[in-house]
C-alpha cells in the first residue's frame, strides 16, 4: 500500500496527476467489506505495518478469503497468527505457497524481508515450555524486518545459563524476556541490560501460577527499571513492539 501512495505522490510531483485526483485515489477503498471481515488497507499508511490476520476463531475459508484479498492489494509479506496445525493444513490446500511454522502457529505468505532495524532483537525464555510464545515473538519481529537472536531455556533456576550470553544481552537494542512460573527472568534481565526489556508472562506453571497471572503480576511489580509488560502469552505483541523500538532511531535519522 505504501508503494501505491508513493506512486501517487510522485505523479503529483511530476504533474501527471492533480492534487484532487490524488486525494480521491488515496481515499478510495480504505477498507474492503467481505461480509464477515473489513480489511483495513490503509493501516500500513497510518502505522507502517499492514494488517495481520489473527487466525484464532476464524475458519480456514475466512482466512483464505482475507489473505487473497490482501494479496491483490499488496506485495508485502502477509502473516497469520494463532493458527493451529489442523487449520493450517486446510489453508495450505488453497494457499500452497504459504509456509507454516507449527511451534509459533504462524503462517507466512511471501518472503521474510532483510533486516532494516538499527540493531538486534534478543529473545530469551525461562524454559523450554515457553518456546511457542517465544517463536511467535521472534518470527513476528523477523517478518517486520529485524535481526533476531534467540536464547532459550536460560531461566533463573540456573542463572549461569543466562550469564553465558551476557555479550548478546549488552549488544541488544531491545530484549524480549519470556517466562512462566514466577516470571523472575524479566527482572533479572532488566537489572543487567541498558536497553528496553519487554516482559511476556506465559501460562506455564503449576496451580498457583494461575495460568500466567502470577508471572504477570511479578513482571508488573518488577523493581528493575526499563521493563514493560505485555499480556499473558502475547508473543505477537512483544515482537511488534520490539520492532517499533528497533526502528525508532532509523526513523529519526531519516
């Protein structure tokens, strides 16, 4: 969509298109009503990132229809989050070019772009059980044009595992710290790093973990400065925010 807008503006600059005609083109079809979904084609113009398809709760037929409509309007990479394997297999019958990442539950149409951010996004997990959320965060950041470094199962139950990656922690532009149980990883990383830390509580843990509430409250009450928190299991939100942080300096310098 941004390419189309640039072409319109270039046409105005060259004199082949009037301002009124350009305004009409930009206003035209800001969204498409499919009956069950209104696709927001202007989102990339407003926010820099096109609409992402949230797969949970949608039928395979709805996902295919939305994806096809988006592909007609943009050459950008399209991705679908929270799509379980069974649903993905049905979607693949209609969109065989889609790549599916089962651990992250993400489907991708198009190529993952080369990194355009200013630095590296570091993704850390407390345990192996947190990897599905971590992969959702990491893939989201990669699809949005970031170099991502992953270190999994480096929780505070064995602090030496985390300290073994101190160089990556110090070199990162933004860190995503993902943990369930008591969620202590975010505070520890926040006390070590000189960059923003995005904490992601996960629903991993025994009964008193309350499906992630214990980790969420622990992260919200972190004594380390520079730690922000997204919702339970929200890897997508963390990856998206990390991408915005990793592109801010570049945006200011342009």
